[in-house]
């Protein structure tokens, strides 16, 4: 897992891939520019699913931003979905979103919920 500073302060972005792929790069760029997150984690979970190796179809994002303050969870998800509409119209099949305020992030112990296992999708 690699870490990169988002700002000169101790704010970090984490991601699972050792080399960024185009869709993942686009997601990171858009979420960073829009939400100015204090924490951002973009995880390509495509390898957990029945897709070709190297696919960019299933992602989990954790976005922690002051811009979510005062917003309902559904509105936070809508905001993220709107920002990533081109990716969702394209190759992204599934997007798991955890959108929190910095206060919620601290109270959660900075924990990231696991996404459910793949049930086989097209195999059924």
C-alpha cells in the first residue's frame, strides 16, 4: 500500500495498486479536486470479481471531507456518483462509497468497512 501526501500537511491518499490505471487515476483526481479530502482511499476491487485480469470495474472509495458537513448520507453518495458519472457510464460496474466528515472519521476510529464478497454475478 502506497501513501502520497495530498497537501504539505500530514494528509495522505492511499491506494492498493502499485501503478495507477486510467479509471483509478480519474477517480482520484476528481474526488481530490471536488472534495479536498483530509483522507481519500480509492481501492480497485475488480480482482475480487469475475472480470478479466487488470479490469477497472469495481471500486471502493472512502472520502473524508468537511464538504460533507450538514449533508445526509444519501446526498453525499449522490454527490460522489455525480462527480464520477462518466466513470459509472463507462467501465465502472460497482462503486462502494464511504463518505464521512472528519469528525465521523475520527469517531469511527478511522476504520474502513469491508465490501461484501462477490456472489458470482454472471456465474449464477
